[in-house]
C-alpha cells in the first residue's frame, strides 16, 4: 500500500521541518515529480525574485597525494606512487589566470591528504593566491583535509580554521561528506574523517562566521534511511550523531543560513 506523502510535502513547502522518518517516507515514495514540485515551491518561497544566479569557477586539485583510501576514488595516488604530484605554484596560478579570463570569480581548490605538507604551506598558498587575485573567492579544503591539517600541525581545529581564514580562505566545500553515517563511511573509506569530525569542521567554521557547502555522494552501499539522514538532517549543516535505530543523523540545533549549497552526486559505476 502506497503512503500519501502530500501532507509531508505540504509541511515542507510551508516551512515545516521534516523529521528523518518523514524524509524516509518521502524517499520511499519514489514520487520524483511531486518531490521536485515541492522543492521548486520551497525554492520560490525562499527566493521569490524572478531570476537565478550562478558563478563561474574552476576545480583545481593542488595535489593528488593521499594517505586515505576511498573505494570510489580514481583520483588519488599513494604518496610514493610514480604519478603523484603537487602542482607547481606557477601552474596553479596560471589556472586561476585562465579562470579569471573566462569571467570566473571562484576556485574550488581541493587535494588529497598530503602526508607531509605543513599548515604553513597552505597558509602561504592562500596568501599567494590572494596577493595575485584578491577578488577571487577561494572555496577550498574539504573537511577531511581540514581535519588532516589538524593532525599534521597538531593544532586545534579552531586555530587551524582561523589561520586559514586569515590567510585568505573564503568558504569551505563539502567534499568528503558522502553519506554522514559511520557504518557507510567505514565501508567505503579508510583513513578518512568520520561523521562527527566532518560535521565539526563545518560547525566550527560556521561559528567563525564562515559559509560552506555540503556534498552527498550516493549510489553505493547506503540505504534509503542513511540517504534520508543527509537530505533531511544535513540540510542545515548542523547535524550531529548517528541514530542507532536507523543510522540516521539527528539534528542538534536550529538551522543556520550558512550552508549555501547542497550538491548531491550519484556515484557512477565504471
Ligand atoms: S580522501 Fe579524497 S583524494 Fe583521498 S582517496 Fe578519498 S576521495 Fe580520494
């Protein structure tokens, strides 16, 4: 027997907050048209202006060296691999120059978890970019990288973020979010930040006044319940711990406007 999700969608459209159970009901309905219409209604309520905006940016991967192992990642190389690289500074700056020439105003700069580069290297990188391109927003360093920096530098998270912000970091990407359920993360990644630490990077960044985005990668070993956790719980970037009954990420505090985008990405089989 199918479940009528209309009341739940009406609640969401009116601004009500869905519970993880309600999110799961909606996902289980597979009613993509109704969900899409409701999402559009919410978007128009939040942004009634008759236009939408976009920005031009470029992904720049400053290194492919990584100490973690993620089953879905074809990008990384182990630190001693023959194909490992750290982008020379002139090459990195040239990529930004090309972006600016095309009207770009932001770079998404992420890398693997490099085993030895110190925190000072990242600070100097940010300062160098900002000295050349003060108007380019650096949307950089995913939570796994930030967490890794705290380990490399042996400095507290807040200090690491403050130093990067002072050096020119503009906003945080949501890379490495995948599914915010430890069971799922442990199954597809090794040596990478788990749920609480991922969320904490965003939480502290928001406390510093920063903005961020959150990326969900689905289509692997997650269940609809764990997918529901990130779409209903993570929407605020203020979620917290696993729910033992359904492996859902519960919510710990009111929403803030600091999570500005939420790009879900389906993992494509190769
Ligand atoms: S942490 Fe990032 S770069 Fe490293 S293996 Fe995982 S997805 Fe790839």
